């Protein structure tokens, strides 16, 4: 583990960096950069995490990455002296879910989400991830604070439309975070902070508020991602868990372009691939890895992997990599 605040005779850099293989230490780093949190790793193999943070006025920019885990801010972590912060996150890699105020949303690469540190929330990263996280004092949002607070845990795409400006800004902040310095240019950091706050307000305040019942598709998929290791996970069991019919469930998920059973199968196979290339799990058989993800019939495992990703279990393990975009040969 390394943790350092970079200083010297040159203009001091407002950057802190930390890497650790321990969930509790990762939580401590996040507490300093974001807010007091608990971290629960979701991997059997080696856990790893990294945080890089820089300040621009009252705005903090962090690039957070690591192994699958759950970040939880519960009532027991609240302190009256903690500042209320609006957190806006851009997911760059992986898939994640955010829960706050009775809402739940799923995020893919390029999606934005916001949540506030003054109320309980949970962020789940189901696979290795990287996110750009910007925190803004709620007090800096003025009259827009209440409006933004009603739009927590709502995924916002940045692939097109005006919000691609926000996505581009966050990508640019991530690229520059390591070079952030103080000194003669400190006033420019204040202007940058004002610009970030203004852009966040301009592009996020008009998101339609969501009620707790408006996100069934996201809640269903999050339930499935959390239950992939259960061999009893089926379309029928998911419908029962959410109090709806199988027919209605298929209707809700029609926008995904695939059946729920096929989606579950794909998610399980992706995780089998990820574990096959994990060096810390090389002592486990492919059958044991498949069972870990709810696949009990391993007779056709290699055939299924070949159909989805263009390689058998043995080929994936020997190559040490796999291509999620399959089925086709891996790019070199």
C-alpha cells in the first residue's frame, strides 16, 4: 500500500494517491476523499483498489478503481459535523448499481449518476471498475440543491445530446487529476470549481424525478447480478421475488433486446471468464469456478464459452485474457 500527499519546492500538488489490497484501508482512503463508507469486497481472489484525488476550490475530483465491491454509507457513519455533499459519478469501466431514497439504478460505461452524502446510500460494483467522482458542497448549489436531491440514483447517459459535455468534462478531469497543482494558478482552480458546479446544475437539474416504483427493470437486473451464484435463479424465481408475472417481467425487460434467461446466462459466463484469467484462482478447476457462478451443469461449459466468446475454458485460461465482445477471435 502507498499513500502520499505530494509536496516539494515546486508548486505543491493538490493530489493524494492511495492503493491498497485491504477493504478496510480502502474505506479509510475513501473517507478522506469522499465520505465515511464501509467496503465489502465481492471477490474470492485478490482484492485491489486505487484512489487518486485532487481539489479545485471546494470541489473534489477523484478517480476510483478496483475489484468488485459494495460501498455502503449507513446511518451509523453519519456525524453532525460532516459536510453535506452532492456526489456526481461517471462510470468509465465496469457495471454498477446505486441505491438511495428507495430508488435503484444500473450504470454502464459512460453513465452519470448523482447521490448525496447526507442520506444513506449504497454503490455496488459487480465487476472491475473505474469511475470519476466529483463532490460538490450542497451549499454551493443554492436554490437548485433541493431539485438535485430529488434526482438521486437516476442513471443519465452521456453518449449523445447536451450531457455529453458533462461526460467530456469528467473525462478531461480524470486525465488531468495527476497534474493538478497549486500556487500562482490557484485562482484558476476556483474558476474551474465554479464552472463544474454550473455545468452540473445546468445538465442534471432537468432530469425527470423518479419515484421508488419507476425502476423495476433496474431492480430486477440488480437482483439477478446479486444472485448469480444461486443455481435456483430463474425467470420464475425473479418474477416471484418482485411480485409480478413472468409475462409482465418479459414486457418490462423488452428494451434490453434479450430475454432475461439469456441475459443471466451471459452474465454468468462473463464472470466465469473473468475468474479463469485471474491468476489467484488458477488452483481452481473450471468446474469449481462455474459452480461459484451458479452453473452446475459443466458438461457443456466449454461449448457455451466458445459460442459466446470464441474460446473454450482451457483456451481462455491459457491465454490469460478474453473478449467480452465475442463470439469471435480475440483482438491482438
